[in-house]
C-alpha cells in the first residue's frame, strides 16, 4: 500500500471567544443576563459594582514581604491587614495556575467556582414539579414509610408515569412490574393517587378525568354525569338537540349541564405542574416625552452596573509585582472590559431597534393594535445597518412596554395586507377585525368563514377563506357549527 501526502487549502470562519460571548449576551433575556453578570462578579475580582469600592487603599495590597518562604498563615494575615475584601476577591479567582496562587493559603479551584455558580443558580426561585408537590401529599397519607414499603414504591411508580396534564400513562400491570409489587398493590396505589388534589389526577382518559371531578363534588348520577359518561363526543360537537332527545331532557337543562361540564378541568396537572414562569421584564419603555414626542427609555432597574476596580487598575502597573502577576491581573481587567463592552453593545442595539419601531409603528402607538402595520426584520436591519441575524438575536424573547401594554418585540413584526384604498394592515390587525365580527355575531346564527370573508371584502380587504380559517384556528376559535347556541 502506497502512502501519499496531500496539501489542501480550506477556508473556514471561526468566531473568537469574545465574539461568541457578545452573541450570547445579545441573545440573553434580562433574567439570563442578570445571572451571567452575577456569576462573573464572583469569578473575576477585577469587576465590581458601580458605587462600591470607591475608597482608596493605604499602601500596596500585595507587598514584597509576601515572598515565598514565609508561612501560609502569616502571608494571609499580612494580606488581611491591607484589605480583607481584596483577599476574598483574589481567593475567588478561577485560575488554577495563576501566579497569584503563591500568595494565597487556600486558592479556590475551578471546581469551587462551578459549585459557587451552581449555588447561585439554585438560589433562583423555582416552582416545585407536579411530582414533587404530589409527593408531599403522599407523605401525609403514608407518614413514616420509605421505599422499603411496597405501597409507597407503587405510589412513586404511579407518579413517575403521570404526564404534564396529570394523566396516567401506564397500566396497573406496568406499574406493578416497575415497582416490583403485586397487581393488587399497584391498583391500591393508583386509587391513592386519585384521592389527591386536584381531583381528576391519574385518569387515563378525558372521560375518567371529568367523571372523577364530578364524583368528588358528589354529582354522580346527575345530568352532567350522564352526558360525560355517554355523550361526551356529542357534547364536543355541540349536538345539544341530539343529547336532549336521547336523555329526554329540556334544551335548557342540557345547556346548564354543559356549562357545568365546561367548568371542569380537563388537564388537572397543569394547575400545579411546574411552569417555567418567568417574570416579564421589559427591556425598554416607549412613552411620551415632555414635548409630546415618543421616546425610548432603557430599563435600568434589573441589571447590575459593572466597572473595573480602580484597585486592579493600579495593580496591573505595580512594579513591586512579578511580571507573571501583572499579566494575570491584566487578563482579569481585559476580560472584564470585554464583558462590559458586550453588555453595552447589547443595550444600545436593543434601544436602536426600539427607536426604529417608534418610527415604523407610530400609528400603533397613537391608536393601538388595530393600526399595527406590516413589518419584517429585514426592513429594520436595513434601516439600522445591521445584519438580520443580529436583529433576530437582539429581539428574541424580549419585551417592550408601550402605552397599550407590554408586548414581545416580535409582536411588531408580521406580514400584512393592503386595502383597496392603499392602507397597509398587519395580519394581527386583520385577526382583530375577525374577532370583532365574531364577538358581534348572533349566538344562534354564528358567522361562517365565507361570511367573514364577505365582511372583510366590504372593508376593502381581499382575503381567502382558508386564510380566515387559519387565523380563526390560531385564536382558538371553533368553527361556526361549534359556536352555535341552541
């Protein structure tokens, strides 16, 4: 076999770490960025909050007397005499091989930094999962037992097979095998879970879920019970006259029972399941200025404002430190400045986009969503001289507060239509028109999709029937046959 050596050229684009950091910060939400900056404060001693640490030190925090050879405890004590805060900051550095380690009795290693970051993340408010909350109820019903108890193990197996709706996705036989218990024990465990709050948990079908809630309310045998038990599909299709005939009941009685059924929770697990419920924090406020013009104001209330510590600025040129020590300090300062620049770029980019939205969506600001105009990301990018992906990252999962409420930035970007008189309307504005038609329709004669098309045409908008149906579905509005009230 003959070996050959070939030389080829290939053009690749790679992103520097600083660029990757800038992109990550640009795309981060306010909550995510707040966590990132808090972690950086722990890891980089050259960073500090604005307004802190303005006092000047007397003397040099790191003296020549800290040369190698003296005891570790003595060196720590000498450091503490000058500035205990500086000692803590340096100890929190995450550089395993940093030259400053020679001055510290217990340098903090990378694993310690990861643990700090984990504690920081864990300190954020987090809702308990569905299983966690139900486990507390089980412990109240079966106090003092553990996994050695077969019934307790079976209950845990049932919990593990609940989906986010609270429905049980395993048979009793599968639960018995999973918990290594007999079938009778698995059935008892399922019954226990069904006794928990809220009612309807551990059902395997919608019918079982609704019947469990009615039974919990002592409504077994009621008209609502009979409808759920035998006519649930007819109810879903709004076949009220058929149900009334088969159950020999008045239409009014069926309507009343239907209202009771609709008040039940078809997904009881959602009421207590963990939902990543983040507080919506607007990045900017759009409001009227003193002269009546629209202005954009940044939200400065949530992000820590960072600066480079003046102490470290002085230390980087301190001739009493070794070259390697000064290089380490300069790296801290360089990384800190890069972080501050990235945050500043993020803030200014979001602000510029908001200012352009003020120009493009002035009618919305003046009159509300019905006057939202068609707009796409390419138009904003072109106006600001930015790449489309930059704009897309900058507005991802971010919000703006306006006089008409808080909206995601993407609310302002949508396709649109032009009316016969040349007026441009966004798809959202068209949806609002459709909603207004449906809100005013007669309950016993709801508007068909074709009738809505005709009404839009009277307003000068030519829209296909399938588009009306699509918009109606997106707003979770049922078809006319399901909206009819008998």
